């Protein structure tokens, strides 16, 4: 009997033992992946729950009377300007002053050859003497006729003729005296004198030049430069807007018409001036009105024709606020908007009403309540409806060093933390 001999297939054995191993490894991989995802989600959830609100810097809005001013361009001009024109003709003998020096009123500037005018004075003087002698003789004759007419030694007609000759001689004497005075005046005009006290310019003639009376070209120009005029241009539209504001009561008239100057190099002029008047007509080419002001110039720092910027006080805006321009943006409709932080740290967007600018700040006339906190820095991290942590900007560096107080904080606590302003409240301006 043949015994059965069992056979063994190695490939079939390998396949039967590999499936449990693969299944175990797959299960372990899925478990590891699920565990890692759970840890990431937990880590992300934990990080989100612990993230603090973003930091922002705010400024506290405070209502106060604000002095509104405007900066306008202008040009300086001499207080008095006198071109020196000769009043007689002749040859210049000498110049009697130093060019560019300060001359006094009546000081001799030029000497014109006086020979002709001196001779005219002598001739007129001789004519006066002759007429005086003739008048004296006629008066003696008239007196004799008056004595003789009583005895009928002379006729009444002869006496009347004698008196007529006396009257004619008196008229001739008066005419010759006037001629003498004119000759003396012309002789005085031969010495050309300064009509005002001021600084002389460049002389247009030298010794030996022939000048004529009332010529078009001045010999020299004298300018009085202390004080100085400042001619300021303001658009007629701005002037009308200012008048409407004053009439409506939104702007009070200023207490004074003083102004300050900024020079061409950006420096501040140390003296203040005052407005004299505004021109009664508008320039048709520029649409502007000229305001003329006067300012002291004791050191001669200002020269005629200099470009300056003047800061004029327009009035006082009652119950207004000042906000830095960086805190104000505009929506697509052009409305001025700000981000306001509530007492609980919630951010909201607010439309405000603005007026003129004062340096780097807006004058806010509506849309904000007193003591509200407006975001100054960090607005890109704050969205309406979100929570933020606000700190008040310091006047020195604008940094967030002071924790923000609630919006209902007193004005006295918040004034010190408001950004520095180039415009003072009206009460400070008065003091």
C-alpha cells in the first residue's frame, strides 16, 4: 500500500501569512494620522483661544473753542517808495551820498550845475529893485497931485492918472517878486534832496550826466522799509465762505487782526503785524482779493519783493475738536470716517463732519462725542465689530505708553494725552 505523501506549496504559505501583517500596519498608520490631526486641531484651538486682541493707539476727542487760522501767500513791499526825479535840467556835478546807505529826509543827493539858476535869481532880484524904485517915484508924484488938486493947480484927470500909475507899478513889483521866488526855487532844485527817510538804491546817473526836468528815469529810488507792507492774496471764494460762516454763527469774529509770517527758508519771523484793509475789487485774472498788512522791520530782515507765508486768524469755532489727519480716512462717497473704540474695546466706524485744517489736524464740527477714543495707529488691525486693546498716544512721541481710559473719562484726565496741536483753544489765544 502506497503511503500518501503530503505536498507543501511555499508561495501559498507566504500569501496567507502576509495579509494579517499588512492589515495591522494599515490600522496603525490610520491611527497615527488621526492622532496627529487631533493634536494639530487641539493646538490650533488652544492658540486661537489664547490670542490677545490687537494693540491700537488712540487719541481722545475733546470739545473746545478752536481758533481757526489760514495760511496765505504774500509779497512784501516798501512802506514808502520814492523815485527821485530831477525838477530842473542841467549837468550833474557830483553825487552826494553813498549808494545803498540810509538817507534822511531833505539830505542832498545830487548837485546839478546851478550857474544858470543863480543868474536867473540875480536878474529877478534886479527887476524887483527897479520896480521898487519906480513905485516910490510914482507914489511921490501922486502925493503931490493930491496936495495941488485942492487949489486946482492940477486937474482931477492928472491926479487919477498918477494914482493909476502907482497901482500898475505895484503890480509890476509883485510880478517881479514872484519871478524872483521862482528863480530861487529853481536854484534850490539844483540841489536834489531826498524826499523821504529810507534806504537808497543804485544810482542811475554819474557826474557829468545831463538830466532834464521831470524825466522818466529816476536818478535813484529811496525805500522806507520799517515798517513793511505785506500784500496777501486770498481767493474770493474763501472770503465769501468765511463771511457766510460768521453770519451763520458757526464762526466767531477774532479779537484781533494780528498775523505772523513764515519766511522763504521756513523760519518764523519774530514780529507780528496787523491787517490794514482789503481791496474793494477782485482781480479778474486770478480771482483773488489783496489784503494789505503792516509789520515791523527794525532789523531790516524783510526786503521788498520777498515771498512769505502769513498765518491769519479767521475766527473762533465754538464747540469743535481737533483730530490728527492720520486718524481720518474717506469712504468711496467722500465722507470723512474714523474708527471709534467703545468702553468695552469694540471698534465701530463713524462718519464725521470736518471743516478747515489746522496744520496736520482736522477741525471736527460733528459726528463725535466728547471723550470718545479715535484710533490713531493700528487701524489696519482693527475692523468694525472686532475687539482691540487701546492705549492713548502721548504728546511727545505718539506711542502707546498710557493705557486708554473709558470714553466717559473726564476732560482733565485726557487733555494731557492728546497729540500736540499747532492751534490753541480760543481761551489760550486770548490769554
